[in-house]
C-alpha cells in the first residue's frame, strides 16, 4: 500500500475541545454543500459519494485520548478521500459478509503516517467514512 502525500497538517491543539472545534468547522463546510446527508466525492471510487453516517458515532465510542489522537488526522483524511488514487487494502468485514472495508494510507505534510477506513455496503454500493487513525 502506497501512502498518499497530503498538503494538510494534523489539526493543532493540546486538548480534545480545541481539535474538535477545528474539525467541526471543516465538517460544517462539507455539510453546508447539501441539504441532505453530508458527503465527499472520492477520486479512487470514480467520484462516488462517501458519506459520514458512521464517523461521528464510531469516534464517540472511543475513549477521550483515542478520540483526540484520531480527530487530529481528520483534515488529512478528507484530502486522502478527495484526491488519492492509490490502491487501498480491501478485505471482507469478518463481522458482516455484506461489507467490504477499504483501508487507505496517508502522510501528513510533516510526513506523519496515518490510516483511514471506508466501509462499502456490497448490496447498495454505498460507501461510508468510518475512521482515521495513527499506526500502532
């Protein structure tokens, strides 16, 4: 898997509240483009829509430190979705046969490696941004 080099840095801040504010501003811009469900179009999936239905729910299931770590990569992960044409690692979801998980690698502007995951429903073909996280 070849990581995509982004122009975005990690979101700055020393607390979860500071980072969340920045992420909400970015998400608000995406949300304002549509009256319905927020989405972003992906280069790798031929400009198909990637929805955010599960991202915030998944993030809130994590502990405070983990949420803080993951949310720092939000802006860079969105850039990977928009622009990356690099091949992800795709595998069947072990818990649900009707889903495929696509894991993309990215590098922030400061050369920090992170991963982001997209879930694809086989039946409907819809794709959902689930998470972004640092390795380890």
